[in-house]
């Protein structure tokens, strides 16, 4: 389990360790729907934003209208926040009359056909990405895929690995992977806290519920809410459906993780067989590719040597963790605030130094149930969860975690004590559920007198106007973003030429993906 590293750092939160660990690198992936006239845009991805296939900063997720804005891994959350702000500025000034929808749950959708599946051109790679999305559409529906989230990527400093002796590169790769998996298991165990604190989707537009559900109450003429909910995005009304939860993936070791993922991508699913293959889906297996494995957090590699994610993980080991359970924060123009980013830094270090036994089947059930209960009922007084096979109150468990995080915050702090302030703020949210993002969002809509759509549009317009009034001269990344967009279009054309010249058919290309 990498204990020669893990056991070394746990009792030694020394100044040297804290100095090193404060060099954590973070990166963001933020999804947002382009909207116009209160509807999801039906227009193609703007050419001025570059190629969605080849632009490393601005791409699309499931649909043409769903932008994904990506920052590179940078030291310190402030750098990542500034970079994401600059990307938003660039995007907004290239959207014409469109705005970015600020909420995780989509606006009213008249027909799923209005949600256009993303296209990536005529190269084999571009067709592969589009066919994969065709499969997602057939399997889960386009409406669910229109939900947007925020992914927080975080990696340990390279200097940290010098604290442990290792024989060679393979030994270091093993130590790193084991350490990240131990950390990841703790993220899973306490993911419910992220959902509670930062869930911001207690409300659905009426078009989102396909049948009447008495659990939901009317919030405005166009929206329903689930009393006490924090994140419907993380419930069965969002991504946590039975079909997606069927896949078992172990997080006890890299080998088990990869083997389980590959088994799922190689095992036929009778239910999916009815969709056929060809261009309707990549295959009829449980997972078309490993990316279809949706979890609240995932391990990732920085390597792109192989076309398959699991191959890169086996080759280089784990390089960072992707936390995927964050909703968009509608009260911040870039979907995340500094307080959240700083909290996740402390949380990440806490998960690193805390004991982390293997997760077995019965605990997986408890973890999933905790997440689901908090997503749907997190603000309910007296809500109880399962910790180590025992029932505990959300409040008591949450306060215990916060108290154990406090010493880390204090050691990370400089003169302004910002980390300790963040811990105290989160403690208030645990004691007073109305101060959570979900509680504040419900109160804001009630007090505003606006409908769900009007509320979302008002924020979208306010954000747009902010960026329109911001001079490009203040955007440190403007020239880089402009250059990258232009070059990405050239790169896509080059890939399409290579596809034609190679003579490799799409079916041959598809088979090559799974060769390594």
C-alpha cells in the first residue's frame, strides 16, 4: 500500500513537509452550456474559439453547446482561478449574443433533439469522439448529458517524492500510485462532505422530470425543488443512475483498477446490444471506453503516449486526482470561488495523511448511500450517515473532519490566516445548513421573485456584461488563447489530411485504440 511513504508523512506534519506540500498543483475543467433566448444554443461550436478537437483550453463535452474550459496544472489555486477567469473573458467576447448558463442543471428543454451532439470533424479521432457521444445519447439520453459540473484536478508536488527512498523509476511509480490510491479512497469515503458543502443543484426545471414525483415541490412556475436537497446532479435525477452504478471498479491498487475498467470495456451488455454498433455507439460493452466510467473522483496520468487511458496509467503510474463531484457555483462568474479551492487543498492533504484501509464491497454500498442521501436530503435536520459500519449524524461526522483538518490549515497559513478562515466558514455551513450553496441558492430564488429561468438568465447576463466591459489588455492569457485557437484549427485540418492519406478506415482505427 505504499506504507513506507504513507507512514512516514502521517506523523510528520513538519514545517519542511508543509512547505513542500503547499506546492500542490491544481487545474480546473469547467462545463457550461451556451444559451440564447433562454434556450440551449443550437449553433455550432464558434470557429473563433478554435477546434473543439484540438484546443487544449477550450473544447466541448457532450454537446455542441456544452463548452469545457480547461486550465493547465498550476502551482497554487490563485493561479488556476486567474487563468480560468481569463478563459471566460476570451470565450465571452467570442460568443456574440449567447451567454454561459451559470447553473449545473440545464434550462428548460422542449425536446432532447434540441441538444446537438458535439462534432469534431472528419479525422478518425474526431469521428471516434462523436460516435462515443452517440453511444452516450442512446444509453442515457441527451438531457442527462446536458448537466454541467466542475472538475478539480490536483497533484502532489514532485519534491514530495524525495522524502522517500526508492530503487528505480518503477519503484517510484509504484509508490506514487499506491499513495494516490490511498488518498483517493479517503476522498470517496468523505465525498459526501463535498456534496454537502458545495452542492448547488437542489432545483430542476420542470422539463427535467419525465414523470410526476410527489417528492418534489413547486419553487417557481417553471421549476421544482427537493426539500433539503444539495445536489440533484449527484443523485439519480442526475448522473447517479442505476445503469451507471452497475460497474464495479476497485480502488485498492492500480492493477485492480485497470483490470476492472478493462473488463467493463470488454464485456458485452445485452441492454446496449439493441443500439447496434457502427456509428450509433463504439460497441455494445458495459463501457464503450474507460471515459464512460463516471465516479466522484478518478486517478489520471499526465501521459498521452497511448490512446487508452489505462495504458498510460500502467506505463507512468498516477500523476493526479480528478475530483468530479462539484456543482457549478452560480454565485461566482467562473463557477468556483477561492474559498472552495482553498478548502479542497486542505481536504486533499487531509486525505493524504489520514489512514486509508482498502475499500471492500460492503463499504462501497455505504459510500454510495451516503453520497445519495446527502445529495437528496443533505440539509435535513438529524440526517444520519454510515461511518465504519456505524450510524452517525452528518453534523457530528462533518465537525469531526473539520476539526481534524484545522491543524493542517493552521500550518499552511501565512499572515492573513486564509486557510483557517476557510475552515471556520465550512464549520458554519455544517452547523447552519442554510449557509450551504444549495441553501443560499433556494433562498435567493425565493427572495428574488424570479422564476428559475429568469434567475439563471439574470446571472448569465450579469457575467456577460462584466466580461464585455473588461479590456482585453488586462487579460494576461489573451494572446495565448487567441494563438492556441488559431493553431488548433490548423491541427484539426492536418489530422483530417492524415486520415485520408493513411488509408486507415474508421473501423481499423477503432480496433487500434484497444490494442495496448
